[in-house]
C-alpha cells in the first residue's frame, strides 16, 4: 500500500504572523523563543522550523493541542498562507515560488481540502457543491456533473444531489465536503479537523469511510486532528506539533514506545494502548522456556517456568508442555510430544493487543506469539499483559 | 473701538465661502456646458424609455402584469396584494401621476444600481477605497437636499432629469453601503474554501461573494427605492412631475384634498415597491430550493406544457 517515494517534502518552513516578519525571523535565528518574540514585537510565530516528508499513499496525521500551528501548517502546503521562509516540494518541485497561474493549477489538480466547518456554498445544490472544483477549473457542465455524481456515490450520497446543504445533517454535509474534494481527483487530500464537528458515532463511521476510500484509491491524505484515538486509528504516521514546532514524527507504536519529550508523553497518557500496540510489541522474546527439538532434545533450563515451548529447527512452534514434574535430563522427544497441551492457543504478532486479551486471560499458560509464517517470537503472560494495559 | 474689534475679530476676518461657491458655479456653467449635457444624456434616454413604456400600458394590463410578477416572486398572496394596491391607486385617480413617479424612481434606481453596486464591490475589496468613499456617502446622506437643489438647477436646469439626479445623490448611499457590507460579511470559511479550490479573484466575486451577498444587496435596493420615493416630493420643487407635484401643489394652495390624494398615492406606491423588493430579497435566500421556473405563473405554464407533452 505505502510505497516509499516522498510526494511532499517540507524543509525548514517558518510562518510568522504580523507586520515585520523579518525582525521576528532575525530574532528566531538568534535563538529567541516564540513567547519572547511575541512580547517584544507582537508577532506570532505560527510554524517554527518544520521539516518532514509525506510518503505517497499514506495517511499522515498532524496532531497537537489547540494553537500548536496545525491549521497553519496545512494551509502552508497549498499556500492559503504564504510561508515566511523554507521550501515545500511537491513531487520534487518547489512550490513556494510558484506564480499565480501555477499555484491555481496546484490547487485545482494536486491538492483538495476538506474543512472543519464544512464550508459548503449555501446557494448551490449538493451536486453543484460537489462539482465546484471542476466548475472553477472550467470543465463543462455535463462532464463535471457526471464526476460529481460519482464522487457523491462514493460517499453514499448519490440520491441527494438535488438537496441543498442546509437540508442535510452535519455528517451528510461533511460527506459533501469530502465528495467536493474527491471530485477533483487530487493527488493529495488535505483535511483540517474534518471530523471534529461530528458526533462520536458519525465520526467513527466517517473515519472508517476514509480508510476505505484511501485503500481503494491510494490517495495521499494529510489529516489534522487533536484527537489521539482518531490519529492512531487512521494514521500510518503521526507528526506531533507543539508551539509551532514539529516535535516528533513516527508510527503510533514508535511514538508510544519512545516519546520524544514530556509533552508527547502526556499526550499519550490515558490513551488506550491496547489499540496501538500489537502482540509482537508486547511479547517478550526472552521470556518463556524454549525447548529446541531437532532429533534430540537440546538442554534447557526449566527453572522459574511452568511451561516449555517446543521449537523445531526453523523456530516453528511445535507445542507447549507443562514443565512441572518433568526431569530435563531424562526426557526425549517422543515423551515431550505426548505431554503437549491439547490445541494450544497462539496469537499472531500483528494482532492488536485489544483483540488478544481474552485469549491470554483464558489460557492457563503464557500465550505464544508467532509470525504469520509460524516463526515463534515470544510469549505473553497474564502479568505481562496487565503491565502493558496499566501503562499510563 | 479697538477693543470691540478684538472681541469680535470676524468683522475683518472672514471667508467669503458663499461668494466662492457662486463664482465656482458660474465658472462651471460657462465652461463645462458640454460636460453637463453629457451627464444629462443617459438619464434622459432611460427616463424616456421607462416613461413611454409605463404610460403606454393600459391600467388594467399594468395591474395584471404586476400581480403576475408579484405571484411569481412571492406566491399567490403577493399577487392579490399587488392587484389590490394598484387598483386602489387607480381608483383615487392618480394612475397617470403614479406612472410618472414610478418611471422617475425606476430610472434613479437603475443608475443607483449601475453606480452603487460596483462602487460597493470596490470598497469591499479595498480598505483604502472604503475610507475615501465613506465620508462622501455620509455627506450625501446628511446634506439637506435643499442645499444641492440650487446648484443642480444652475447646472442642469429644471425638470425631470435634474430631479432624477438629486434623487440619485440621496438614494445611492445605502446601496453602496449594503453591497460593501454584504460582500465583507461573506463567511471567511467559504472564501477560504473557494481559494483552496483555485478560484481566481474574478471567480471568487461572481461565484461566491456576489451570490452570498445578494440578500444584503437586495436590502440595499429596497432602501434605495424607498429613499427615491421620499425624495420625489422634494424633487418636485424643481418642477418634477408626478405624485410629488400633486402634494406640493396641494400644500401651496392649502388644498388638503389634493395633497392627501398625492400623499396616499405615494404611500401605496411605496408599499407596493417595498413588498415586491423584499420578496425578491427573500427569494435569493438559501432556503429556497425550488427553481424560479418551478413556481408561480411560470411554473404553472411550464407544468401545463409538460403535461401536454406527456400526453
Ligand atoms: N491569521 C493569523 N494572524 C495572526 N496569528 C495567527 C493567525 N492564524 C493563526 N495565528 C496564530 O498561530 C498559532 C497557530 O494557530 P493555528 O490555527 O495553526 O492552531 P491550531 O493548531 O490549528 O489550533 P486549533 O486546534 O485550535 O485549530 C496561534 O498562536 C494563532 O494565534
Ligand atoms: Mg485549527
């Protein structure tokens, strides 16, 4: 799904709001902080030295508290806000210096935007709204209505083309907003807190919809959110912003396991880790007593362990045996094979922790974790699971 | 004696403002006759056309047409209302005067729209222009009409054309203000969305700003019409015909009957125009989901036609 070419590269981008951005930039170079600059010059630093790249086909989530510069960041990408310094490369081409005509072209063909407030045109029907982008590009009416209708059907509003926005619920209106963006068939979809105004149920539904659409069309999506659960659910990678800076970028697991600083850590406090972590992240590779059986039984240490995990030559799990009362020195392969637990449970390393809780709780032995190809990678005991879940 | 002149320095310190104005006017009249003729010309044309049309329509046809218009714009009730108002206007015997007044008002509305809407758009787009335009509009609205009545007569003579001119001066400001306001009040997120989809400034104006500002602009049109009507009596002092003339003559001769008839005529005309333009403003509201050709008498005809075709 995700290939590795960068579609968008942001390098050392700054945005200073105010009359004298040069003074503020000078102060920033000399190491002044955002607050100092605001006190001395009255200029607001919206984005501070942001650098990151977005890969083709991924959902890239930008997250942060209110005022951290998320909206500013996303508007810099299509230059609704002009950057004060830095470069933004789209497919390797710097767009910060584009003239008016080229910029319009980028907005019409490459990037479409979905807004928190929907921002539909009240004087246009749903179909006309969905066709708005193409109308602006001068596509003739028949063609643009056909494509708008297609987009409306993708978001499940095929029947509502003749309605007007005020006749629809918030969730439906945002579907129109999404359809309007999809009609243009942009390479990149920019979504500024697109689902924040919706109630939790509809929001969840829309997230699912977005994931589905992204899988079907392999579009690159840059999604702004202040909701961590949302970010984790839809994001392939997350960038976390604080006070205009990008403080950390990574997959949800990476950030979860290695928060860059206290801010990020507090952000992840209280998050439901069972939804982020996979069994493979929790499984302890060194825990559990593994017994290698290639023809003969290799020596093993049964101390502190109630169960042993039988592995063949290529590390494939062959069974689980209770170790109580077993004499390590006198046993052989056949004996071990007879002693195996019937129908032992196992989980795959890419199962979400939330989905394995029941298995781990019900098994009398620490549950083995295996790769999809059968390779053993560790076990999860009840203790281990509880420790993981109690992370705060 | 010196003391007195110190306490009252205006004995010898004075600006002959009045004389200057007069001198300037004299100069203008003598040197720019062609220019003022040029201004008269378009007003004359529009006024002629509208007056000819309005006067040549027989009253009954006029009433039927305007109630159809009312029906189209705001439903059957409005149609009936239009018919009753106009019928009453005819019954009190002021049909012809009403048409004269109506043509004056419509002519000045025409020029107000032609001048006012673009001016409003310009001042919405540039704060600088707004800053310049605003005090001028203030002056136009607060300056008593009598003050510019005299210079207008000196420059343009008397009659309907200068009458329209003073009416424009008086009725233009609300349209400019409300156009400006309407465009500035278009929600920021709609503007941003339009920009994000690649609107040129021109597309922004015609596809987003003007449509969204239309209800406010229509309120401006309504105000302009009402002000034009109220100016008609004053304009009749420079020998503008119509209902205003009746009122003025009535007052001059202390003929209360004549003045009242003219006044009632003006009020009826005002109510008629007010309701009609208000209805037009509401039509442009977003809540109206039917197309114009699906409602009113036009919708009736269209449906009937489709019915016949279907058979
Ligand atoms: N047009 C502007 N003029 C001046 N300052 C601005 C402007 N837009 C944003 N800012 C400032 O830039 C900073 C970042 O604002 P931004 O809207 O990007 O935050 P955000 O992360 O999107 O917050 P939220 O979650 O509330 O939407 C804030 O301090 C804000 O006050
Ligand atoms: Mg925001």
